[in-house]
C-alpha cells in the first residue's frame, strides 16, 4: 500500500511539473513575442536571458544543496564548454529573430524539425545509422512543416531561416551537452548555470558593440512602448526563460527520455494553441493541419527511436544470456566437507568462473559494474565466510549478503570487502 501511494505521489508530481512547464513555456513565448513586436532587439532579449540564468541559478543551486562545480581542465573548457556556451547564445539569438519575424505558432512548427537535424548531425559527426522506422518517422515532420510554410499567411524568409538555424543549434547543444555531463559528472542544473555564465561573458562585448550601442541611439525605442513596460517585459521574459529551463531539467530527472520527449512534443502543441488563442495571428485550415502533422511526426519519431534503442539493448544482452546458460554443473565434497566444483570436460575453467566482463552487465548492474565482473570462487577454495552473500546447499551456490572469500584471498562484491 505504501509503495502504491508513493507511485501515486510521483505521478502527481510529474503531472504538476508538466502543467507548470507548459504554462511557463507558453507564457514565455507570448511575452517574448509581445516584447519583440515593439522592441526589435533580439540580441538584447538574449542578453537579459543569459543574465537571468546566471543571477537566478546561483542562489537556487545553493538552496537546493547541489554540489559545486567539478574541476574542469582548461583544455576541456576550450574543446567542449566554450563551444557549447557559444552555441547557446548563438541559438538563442536566432530563436528570438524567428520569434520577432514570424508568429509563435509557425516558429514552433519549424522547431519541430529538431529530430531531422538530430539524425542528420549524428550521421555526419558520428557516422550513426538509424533504423528504417526512424527514417520514415521523419517524413510527416518534414511534410507538416512544408504544408505549414506554404499556407503561412505571415511568412517571412528571414524568420524561417532563423528558426531552422536555431533548431540546428539546439540539436547540436543537446548532443554535446549529454557528452559534457558524462565527461565531467556535473549536475545538469550546474551545467546550465555554467553555460549561461560563460555565454554571458562571451556575448557581452558582442552585444555592447552591436545592439547595446544602437539602443542608446534609437530615439523611438521608448516611444513605441513606455520605458517601464519595456523593462518589465524584459525582466519577466528573462525570469520565465530561466524558470522553464529549470522545470524542464527537473522533469528530465523524474521521467525516462521517451516520456520527456513526448511531454516536450505535447508542450509544443500547448504553446501553439495558447499563442493562437492569445495573439490571434491569422491562420488557415491547411496551416493548422501542417502544424499538428509535424508535431504528430515528432511523437512518431520518439516512439521509433525508443524501439530502436530497446532493440540495441536486447542485442547486447542476448550474448551474455547465452554465455550464462551453460550446462548444469555437479559438485562433490571431500572427506573434510570442502565443496569442490566438478569441471565440465568442454571447459578449461570452472563453470562458476564466468567469462570476462561483458558490456551487457553494465545495463542491469550499473552499481556493481563499477567494482568489476561477477564474484568468482577460485580453484582450491576452502570455504565461504559467514559474512559472504553466498552459501552452499546440496552442492548449489546461493547468495544472501555481501562479499565472498576464498583460500586467503579477499574478494570485493557490491562495494564491500570481506576477509578471512
């Protein structure tokens, strides 16, 4: 009963987080579009968002007790962190340009092409091939975006190109952020803070000599909207952008990648629907069909990708199961009662001594794999310690605790060391 209640609480927590994520993301896009309509400075909006990530993340991470930044070498900074930070500000600028030039609904329809860029970049950069099912799942995405583009009443070529460039940049970020997390062991929220801080330092001089300089020369910047309203919208947009990133990373911690991908596609539907309702940009029936066809294609891609990954995992685990299903072994005891394994004539080693470590072991025993392959009983074993997880009954080896010892040797199991 307690476990069922815990599962219900976990599900309710994810549902509440997803609801908050959809609401915050939709609000962020509506506020951003409203701001850019009268404040055509996408680089300044990006600047405020990077500043918000830096300012809000630091006290929040301290409050959450997230461990401090890991030691990262300067060579790794140059090779990975700096390009990721550059990609973050680069993609954000183009994303805001697209939001400025085209409606929110169309911008997010174009961003649905992210799976296409992910597959393309993975093939070009890593030579990674996908299944036929994955390739076919990209067809409705491309077709949906094409229909939405042809039927878009507020079409703008710069907006389309900016949305495609931003989507490509976010795809690259997604691929290499995973690698950075694995390489450095950083907490995902700490990586978000680090990239925001480094991107802010890199982007500040660029902003100063471009839009920062032009804003002070533009006499109409505060004529189109009251200064307090513009500043308020800028600050609100920065806060909402940070909050939606924070919630997104939190949800990713609680759910599987497939569930997160489906939730992300559902979020896109929510953003498109709310923006159409609040901003009331003119659309056609063909435009709606193209938008939702693209989003449905994203859902199909996520399912196809999940099935492909599951097949790869089963293919790796299968050889291990074949290795472990050896012929039955028999045991005998000498007059002193010592258990002696009887060797199969087809094997040069004891059936208890499994072959070397197999990659599949890491899938099901992540923790144990850090301390090596399965515990072994060495030839000439003279007994098993009382603290051992293994015992013998009728010549059969069974487990019950942690650790195993044999003939003066100490063996590590599940992180515990037993000795004679």
